[in-house]
């Protein structure tokens, strides 16, 4: 009874006795959750427009960040490197549409999925060949991203807020809101939804699948670039970021594979839940909980609500 009481009850007691630590943990979890949501948003964008589950989205985060840092390290000014990286992500979108998606139109979903799996390893190989495998430092100062922390005396303690985390939360929120409006209010957004519903129907009303796919993969590339900048600023830019990017998979399971609001809510649940569990329960059960917590939550959802909180229930008639 004693050990069980300690594991399940003591963390709640600690939350009540140290509210400043609770607020600090919630804030850090929210920032991480917004960045998870951004990665998940790249998956959602591509799936909504093409029906393709893009396994390569995680490595696109790494590839975009490596391209930015690699260009700067060879002498390209920071903002020119940023512009060139955006151009590289557009070129990647064009090449993927031309060489991967276009030949596989109307092929089974598993073939398209395996194509993105192959794209993942191509980008890993290309990234290592061009930029090397050593970790690199993100150019936060050169991009005028804020550094340092702001501290507040509150709730009987000190709460520290990293300025970079504030910028990440604000920019992630603006991007998510902008993409949501883009999908729901613009002509291209409506075309994207039409393509997602039926390729044949979209073609019959004159919607170009090729243009839509390039646009949506480019948008996913921009999301990957922003995510790579902020995750790279929080740690190093390396292929290890791909493991962090895979946390978007539990986010998608929670929120639903086709829902932008679901990506946001799922990201916040995973980010905050992971940080809370790691801080309060992790030390009591041996630590290292951040490596598996998100996937356990995803497994529970798969058992009881496989379509996610906002996903559409798919009914197949046979």
C-alpha cells in the first residue's frame, strides 16, 4: 500500500504544495505540444490533399534544418540561407510530385506509403552525404530569435520562461491558425478538400492534382522548416531530431489523421501530459518516461477510439 500510495498520490500533493513548479511544467509542456502539433500538421496537410500518409515528414524537419545551417556554414548570409532553404523545400515538393506521386496516382495506399518510406531514407542519405552526420548548432542569433529567459516571482516561487519558447509558441500558433483559415476560406483550400474527397471528382471539375500536390507538399515543407528551426534551437540540429518528430504519430492518433484542430489538441495533450508525467511520476518509476509515455497514450486511444478525438469514422461497405 505504501509504494502505491507514493506513486499515485504524492505527485498530486506536490502539485498543491509547489504551484510554481506546476505552472512551470505546464508551460514547458505547452510549448513542446505546440511544436509536436506543427509536425503533426505536416502529416495532416498531405493526407488531406492526397490521401498519402507521409512517413517522410519527420525527416523533412531534419533535412530543412540541416539545409539552413549547412548553407550558413558555407558562408551564405542567414536570411539568404533561409530564402534558399524555402526554395529547396519547394524544389523537393516539385520533385516528389513529379517522380513519386504522379506515377502512382490511383495506386493502393500501401504503395504510396512505401514510396514515402523510401523517400525518408533517400533524404537521410542525401542529408548525410551533403551535410555530414555531425550535430550542428542552429543559427538562432543570426535569425534574430530571442535568447535568455524572463523570471517571475509568483505562487510562492520563481517561474522562468525562455524567450525562445515564447517565440516558438507564438509562431506555431500563428502558423496553425493561418493554415486553418487557408484550408477553410481560400479557393485553393477548397480545392485541397475536394482532392482529398475524390481524385476523380476533383479532376472532373478542372482541379489540377499536380498543382495541388506541389502546393500542399511545399506547405508541409515550410511547416517542417519552422519546426526544425525551433527544435534545433532547443537542442542540436542532427538526425536525432527524427526521433522527436516521430512523436507526431501519437499526436495524429489522438487528434485524428484528417483534423487540423485535432493536431493542435493532440499536440497539447501529448506535450503537457508527457512533461507532467516525466516531472512528477518519472522519478518514482525509474525515469525515462518521456521516451514511451506518448505511445502508451496512443495505444489506449487505438483500443477505445481509433479514429481519434476529431477524426472521421470510416465505414467501409462490403
